[in-house]
């Protein structure tokens, strides 16, 4: 007598409720993991930015060892000539190129041969064969967290692109973006004689008004190399106090826009230099927003800075900062003291 085969139970599927629970769990896990992944990526970018600034600081020391002077923040023409009053001039980043394995660009642009007037920056911008070099990004000058375009076009103030290079107003050129600026001091109205704020490590070199402004030596940093900021960051874009987005404009590596306005760091020197006009990462959203002259980054909470001894530190945007544009012959806060080379106020890094 044959046995009757029992029917096998059919495989049980997920109910709709179970499927929704699984989806919810997966969504929760993704929500937990994404911030960790983003944090890890930002940590890697910040590490790369730190390395960039460390290499820049090392290049500055190699430059000083080679030439016996700190790299000029800006050098007008060959350092002695009076021509090109309303024109662009080479900045520190151009002079440091051969010390950052960019000798070919340096030589093709003629930055090291300023006995030839054709190599002055305001003449180079008119040279069609050299213009592509001025538009070429240099990897050592780009923070990986930055959202800046490779060509610095779009930082407008008063309808003018304040990052472009100019020749006497008759020619203009948009140049490659940089994320890094030199520290020229701590206040907005900074004069050539260095008694009114322009007392940072990166100074303006050359003859202006028949007065010679010489370069500095490391011995000029009397507050101590480890206690003086040489280089820092500037972001491309910031959220202003009013919630609007502001183009802070980062920087450009070749040089300044023009040397006409010698009494302030308004539009022209901010291409390559910065002051502490506002707090780190602050933007007020005004037409002439001072974030375009100051320090900032797209790292959360602060920005990276290279000190004179080659060390790199992250300074919080909450570092003590006091606004005083009246007569800033001396600093008023920790951020000021770090940006001035000789105020007798050496401070420990916060």
C-alpha cells in the first residue's frame, strides 16, 4: 500500500511590513554611515591641505636660504624700477615655483629674469604664448576642499573681477586660482611704511614714490617663527551672516591686480595677500565684503595656517578677534598677535 506524500510547504516571502522594516533599517544605517564617510573624506582633504601648506613653508625657507631674504609678498617689477604704476606685479607664489617642482613654468614665464622688462608680469599678461601658463592651476596651491573654479573668474566687486591681472587698465587677464594667501598684517588700511598694519611676514618689496621698501630676513621675525603666521587659506565661497552665499574669491597665484592703491589692501593686493579684516570664515554679505581680503576655508570650523617654522596648524573661527580699524598701530587680540612679526606679543597657539 503506497503512502500518501505530504505536500511540501511553499517558501515563505517577506510581508510588506517586513520589507518596509528592512528598508527603514538600511536607511538608518546609511544615514549613520554617510556622515562618517564624509568626515573621513574631509579628514583626508584636510591632511592634503596641511601637506600643501607645509610644502609652501618649506619652499619659503629654501628661497630664503638661496637668496638670503624671505620671499616678497609682492615685488614691483625688478625691485627697483618705477614703471607700471597701475599694473600687475609678481607675487610670492610665482617666486616659489622652482622650490615646488614647478621650475619649467617659472623659467617659461621669466620670473627669475626680471632684468628683462618683458618678463614683468604686466607685460607677460599681453604675451599670447605665456597666457596659458598664467591660467594653469598649480596643484600645490589648491586645497582639495575648495569649490573654486580653476580659472578665477567670478569674484566681482562693483562690477569688476577683482582677481584679474591688469596692465595700466588697457589689458586684463583672468588667471589660475590659488587657495592660499600670504599674511601681510592684521588690518584693512595698511600703509607701505609698515607702521599702520602692514607688519606681517609677507611684505611689499620695491621702489614706490622714490622710496625703497626692502625685503625681510628671518631675523626680522622677532616674535618667533613658530608664533608668526606666514601663509593661510581663503575660500572661494562662504555663507554670509545674513544667510546669503558670498564669493570670497580665494586667490590667484601669479600676482596682484595692480599697485595703484597703495594705502589699502582694497581690491589689488588681496589677489595674493590677506589681512584680518574680519574673523576667519566670516562674511558680512555687503557689496564690498571683507572676506575677499581676509582668511577663510571650506574646512568646517576654521582654516589651516603655516607658521614661519614650517609647522601647520588649524585655527578655529572662534579665535579671539577684535575689530578696530581706527588706528591699529598695535594688535588687539590673539589673531592680531599671530599675524604680526614684531609687536612683542608672542603667543602660544590656541
